[in-house]
């Protein structure tokens, strides 16, 4: 039998999108036609989310209203706080978000004809609150107030995490990271969310699917795995020796490689520059230097380049963010991209149901139970 499928759906065009381009010749990475470099340099995460969800960059009145809308959506129903309190302290924060988002769908369900857009905004606004409420309840036994004065999601997240307003630099760096993580075409979690949406399931179900798919270390979980890798080493030389040994054992080096990009990930340069700035500002460039040496070894030995997750690890560490919250930050940002895709899928919907090449036994005669061996 000839197999006709592409392993891992590599190079398969599985649909159309007007939301982003990834690695397309002459375009690179764009969100609704805007280059990622421009968005990350001059834009904010809220402008980016608006662009993805509403199809255009907001003017200043629209941005102000959008920020105010998001700020007004940060608090949770009491029932949801109760559920978060019941989750064990040992839960992975990704499971907290997966459960919290799913549970919110029970408290604030999507009704037929309801505004999906509003659910998207609600989830973008409330996810940091959900996560950090659980973090503080289980870490310090404190029920925190989840409304903050910070107009940005980045500032809100850092203020809730550290219990005080973060530095301007940290807020800008996290904001840039959220822009970089917001959208990436038909990646695994987005495609999974679109599959769920294609069955006409509800908005929360599709987002929950996205969170579940993002959790794995081959996808969003790579930023946490990259941190675990980098932290093993206490010098750049030790990192070089360690990585060479891992390569000799044919181990995967987390935060490197990409299904679509073949020579570099355009987001990596941007987050790398932030990692360097934050490290220099903190007067602690060890993790950055270790990371840079790993990058050099990986390029020289394997022609593999860092993806967004690799330098996100050291950048997040410099902002004082604990490793288990790295992938949840990816969620907080990517909800904007998933939401745009769920809406796009609904507009052109046909259930996503491919076929498989069969590799099992030939048609076999039924065997009565007493004759089976
Ligand atoms: N470390 C070491 N080797 C790697 C590697 C890595 N991070 N990424 C790819 N390779 C090697 C593979 O082992 C394979 O080698 P082979 O041809 O000798 O078998 C070759 O490069 C091609 O990789 P492949 O597994 O076919 O790529 P893929 O498109 O199926 O997978 C990723 C893409 C991203 C899942 C893969 O590069 C990976 O696992 N990276 C680490 C996890 C990560 O950072 N994920 C975040 C992605 S944004």
C-alpha cells in the first residue's frame, strides 16, 4: 500500500487565512499585513489584539475604549474563584488556565447569536487574573484583588505577580513578548482550535482546545523546557560542552528548530534584543551569555536556530517570572490569535475531517469468543 499522507501534515496547505503570514517569501511574519518588526517596535499588545480581532489598527479613541473595555473585564465570578481555590497547589499553571477558561464557559456561556468578540475580549482580559489569583491563593494563602490600575495586560500581569507596579522597562519588554506570541497562522494549537470550532462547538471549547495543544514541549511548553535547559549550566563553556554531549546523544534541544522557518525565526532577534537589554539592566548577563553560546553551538553543529521560545526564557527570568508561568503567558497572548481564527473558521465553516492511510489488518473473519486464543 502506498502512503499518500504527509507526516505531521508538513507542507500541507490546510485552508485559507487572512490573519497572518508565516515565512512567506517577500512578506515574512505579518499580522493582517503589518510586519512583526513594526508591531513589536512601535505597537502595543492591545493594538495588536484589536488588529487581530477587529481587522484594523485602532485609532486613538478606539484604543482608549478598547483598553477601558479590557480593564473592566478583569474580575472573575465568585464561583470561578472558588473552583480555582479547589485546584491543588501542585497543578501545573497551564492546567489551571485550561480548567479556568473551561469553567468560565459554564458561568458565562456563549449563547447562539451571542457576541463571540466579547468572549474573546473577556478571555484576553481575565486570563492573567485567573492565573495569578490561583498562584497567590496557593503560594501565600492570599485572596488577591484582581483589578489593577495598569492599562496594559503586561502591566496588569506583572503588577498582580509582584504585588507592585513593574518598571517601565519590564512592562515594555513583556508587552513586546505578548505581541510576538499573539499569532502564528496554522500552528498546532490554532489548528486544533479551528478543528473544534469547525464542529460548531462553542467559543470556550475551541479556546480550551488551543490551551491543551499549546501545553506540550514541542509547542508552547518549549519556553519552560528551554529555561530548564539553560539553568543547568553555570557558564557559557559548561553550556557548550553540555550541548555537544546532548547532540551526541541525539537529544532535542528545546527552543531550537521550527516546522515552517528554515534559516531563522524573525521573532527570535526581537526577543533576544530584549533579553540582552533586561540582562544588562539587571547587571546579570550570565543566562544571556549561556543562551548565546548555545545558539552558536546549535548553528555550527546542526544549522539550527533559536525560535521565539529560546530567548523568551531568559527575558522572562529577568522580569522575575517563575518558569511555570512562561507557557501560560503564551496563552494570555495567543488567545487573541486563536479567537481571530475561530471567528474566521466560523465565517467559512466546513467541518475539518481529513482521512487516514490505513495500516491495520486485512478484512478478517469474525471469531466466536470460545474459539479465540
Ligand atoms: N534539537 C536537536 N535536533 C533537532 C531539533 C532540536 N531542537 N529540532 C529539529 N532537530 C532535528 C531533528 O532531530 C531532525 O533530525 P533528523 O533529520 O536527523 O531526524 C531534523 O532536525 C528535522 O527535524 P524534525 O523533527 O523533522 O522537525 P519538525 O518540523 O517535525 O519539528 C519542531 C519541528 C519545532 C517540533 C522541532 O524542531 C523541535 O522539536 N524543536 C524543539 C521544541 C521547540 O523548540 N518547540 C517550539 C517550536 S516554536
